[in-house]
C-alpha cells in the first residue's frame, strides 16, 4: 500500500548576506512517499519561483547587527508587490550568512518575522555551513553521486571562497574557507582609482614590496601579482601546485584535510560567472578584481589538472523556501527524557555512512569535527545527530555507536545541551539504553529511529502524546533555487 499525496505550499525564502538581502516566493509541490512498511520521507517534486524581490543592501543598525524592523518592512513591501497575503504563506526560511551570522541577529529576525509565514526556519550559517549550503545549491552533491567521484565545490564570492567536498555518495565530508574573493580590492569604475583594500591583501602587498595603495589609479597589470597569489591559494586549497608562503594567512577558519581525495571541481559564487578565457575590454566594470581573478582561475592548474564540471547554479544558490512533513514516531522505537520536549528548529548533522563503520574513537573524532561545522562566530548551538545505523546490529555495534556518539558530542554535553540522536534503521531502543548507561546521571536525551533526514534539514520534536507512546516529529527541508 502506498499513499502518494501531493501538497502545494507557498513558501518564502530570505537570504541575508553580509552585503545584500533578497526575498523569493515559491510554490512547492511536496510529495509524501510513505507506505505501511517504510519511513516517510519528504520529496519536493516541483518548485516554481513566483516572485523575486529586488536585491537590497542588508539593513544594519551597527556593523554586525541586522536592523530587524527594516527587514520586516522590506518583507511587508515585497508581499504587497507580489500581491500575496502573509496568511497564505505556510513555510519560510531565512539564511543569515557572513559577518551578520550571529545568534542575536537570528533571534531578533525570528521575532520580527513571526507571523509572516506559518513556520520560519532561521538558519545562521558560519563558514562551514555556508560551504555546505553553497555546494548543495550548486548541485555538487548531485554531480558527485552521478559521476561516482568525489567533487569539491569552490564558491568564490566577494570576500571569501567556501569549499565543500562531497564523496561519491553525494555526502558532504569536508569543508574549508579562505579569504579569497573578488571584492578584496575595490576600484572606481570611472577613473580606476582604488577605493578599498582588505587588511590581508594590505599585508600581502607589503610583503610583495609592490606599490598598490588606496587612492592610486591602477591597471590590471599592476594588480596581477596580487591576483596570482590569490589564484595560487585556490590551487593549493585543493592540493595542487607548490604551497604559497601566504597560504596560512588567507585561511578563514581551516583548510581541507589533505588526505581526502578530490577528483573533480565545480564553481559557484559571483566570480564563477567570470571564468573567462579572455578579459573583457573593461576589466573593472564591476568595480573590483572579480574579472581578473576569474580569468586567472580559468587559466590555473585547477582547469588543467582536475575535471571541472558545470554547476547547476553559479551566481549564488539562494534559498527559495522550506518544505516540511510531519510524522509520528511510536513508542517501540524511542527512548527519551520528557521534560526537554518540545524542541524546535534543530539543525541536522548527518554522519557520512563511511564514518559509521569506524572504531568508536575514530567515529567520535569525526562527530566532534563535524559538530564544529555548526559554529557561528565561535558559538555553538545544539544539533541533532543523524545516522543510518544497521539493520540487525550486534551488541558490539550498539556499544561502538554509543561510545562514539557520547565521546564525539562532548562539546555539546559540556554545555548541557540535550543529546538528540536519530537513526534511520530500527535500533533506537537499544542504542538509547546504551547512551543512557554512558551519559551522566539524569542527562537529557532523545533517541528515535525510522526518520529519514539529510544534512541541512531541520527538525521539530513535539511533546509526547498518547501516554508518552508517540512523539510527533516535523522534518523541514530548505529548498534552493
């Protein structure tokens, strides 16, 4: 027996970046694939963008604080332009990235927008999460799975380049970020005078002993030495070429693990649209070095030594909304401590299948590294750990999983965050008992199975119903255009 239901939902997506903000309204068709024997999973079968706002400069009340009232006003105006009543919108997603990705911003924006969509998922993304979002938006996970190869997406924006590495199953296995981008030097389009140089590029210029400074008129040739170093750093970032002496200077948070194999590359971000063989006549028409950097990357070792696949979306994978589906998880498969429920909008951290067979210590290392992906401005909020699990696990398997999880999640346990674990296979009861034995006395945790989630999803866990036998679970999926 198979219930195939198609639901149409109106959804809003708002992208709040360091410099720009935009809003998109979409109509999503959600198919719920569920049968008596399988785990329901959500599938967005169709997405249709029905309205796209103008791109505005992100309204700030201080360099790092978003003006939430101005965002509210912007959203109200856009709904009016689109001729849509806010009551008609069922789901919304806001992604806050870059310098503005801070806890206080997400709570003030959430508060300002409550009532502007049935349910808002507000995601603040530090560099690692931004790398994952950019890679998924570029379709790198799909390319990697289709080609059965490991593929890295390099999202080259204005200020940073975010790298997301996907294995041949399309799972994200590593991330990195470098301060390499098209707007590190800004130049007046009219008279080619330099108006801005980023602090790290200032250091580089000093070290190269070249004469480039704010206020001077400049040519592409004069800027070439800087562009060459930035390009070399991007080559180095995926293991190519001799290591630049400036490599460490330009790391934002960390580089990729050098032992991880990289077969292919995709590009996204503003500079990805500038990967041209030849420079256009007016190389400063964007008022920055983006076109110079794009051309240098096009002639770099990346194009000579790696397969470069076209990405689905270059300029910027923006969020177009969120879809959700609700399921009830029943008693035979859950272990939980009741007083911590309900919990809302918890991001999912899915452990790669290849990591699940590791010994407990190695599994723990992988978990703790990946929990750090969710750090924003060095602050960590709780995440839900998701695993596939085993169909008929041995006692030793259960013990290994439990030990790996508890050790790997220490960084969350120290903050006394409830431990939330989700397994696809039917083993939550046994795993829950092992976790209970390893956790400090009366430590709050939830372990459920038969829920299928992916990295980048969010979940709500409702308060238990039916005498505690049933937990309502809502899985929300961000949808990219």
